[in-house]
C-alpha cells in the first residue's frame, strides 16, 4: 500500500511542512492519501461535508473515511454536520445544475471552514480530494480553495492535479480493493433528486442508500 509505482515525488508548496486535506469521501481521498504517504508528507484529514444528505448517507461516507484513515495511521478531524447553515448558503440555488453556482457556494462553505481550522491549528497549506473526481470541475474546485486560503496571510491552497499520471484510475482500483461504499450521487439532496429523476426517466430504479459497494457482485 502507498507504494511509489507511477507516482511522482510530491512536495508541499513554499517548503511547507504539513497539510490539512479536506476529504469528501473515502473513494476520492484514498488515492490522494496513499500518494501523500508515499511522499512522506505530514497531513491530517478534515471531514467537513454538511451538504451530504440524508444523515444515513453522511454517516456511511464519514465512517468509511475514518476506517481508512485509521488503516493508514492518518489523523482525522470530524467537523460539524451543520446542515442548517448549508441550506442557508445554497438558498435560491436549488435548481442550479451540477457544476453550477450551487456547487460553487457549497465548495466555498466547506473550504472556508477548512481554512479556518488550518489557521487556528497551524497548517500553512490546505487542499481537497474533491478535484480528483471526473464529475467535478477542477478549475471550480481550485478557485474556491484559493479564495478560502487567501483569507489568511501566508496560507496556500495546493492546486495539485490529483488526476494526472494515473491518479484517477488508481482511485477506482483502491476503491475496489478496499470495497468502499460506492455512492451514486454527489451528495446533496438536490443531486439525489436530480439523479433519481434521471434514473426514473431511463427506466432505472431509484438509488438505495447504503446498498452498493465497490467489488460487490450484487
């Protein structure tokens, strides 16, 4: 695990000595975590995702991430599930498409909290696993991260492209190896709504929370 195969030697920007990594879920963060461990970078996972709905889905994703962090011996920070604040932030954006303004507002909220924790606990660099997914707009993710970090003097958001050099492919390989829970929508109530609408229109069954896992034959 966390070998150097096809992975370049990574170094934090500006010679920093530690990183606070915002994680959205175990499948997205696992390759990032293994790459960081392979480069012997000191980092801590920050799990702040009040967008995830319903609570059952949130707990499954969080616990998968905790379990893998423990396996990798990586510190894990469990932040608040303050859904009321999230709904306030995205009010009026309920029918925005994926990668639209609702996602920007969501990223801003999560990264602002990440940057605040980093500032209060001496992390000079922050980053996120969100950008590794092909379902996300990396420029959108990075712009929100840079904006959040800019609130604090000397803080940097690391815009490293986690997809390159096979990173995106290894993300799926690790997910199958670890038999992670395989979430089938981005996470928020609106993406669940829209994904189910798409599935119904295609004659497919609705998403069943907690039913699908990587590597499962079912």
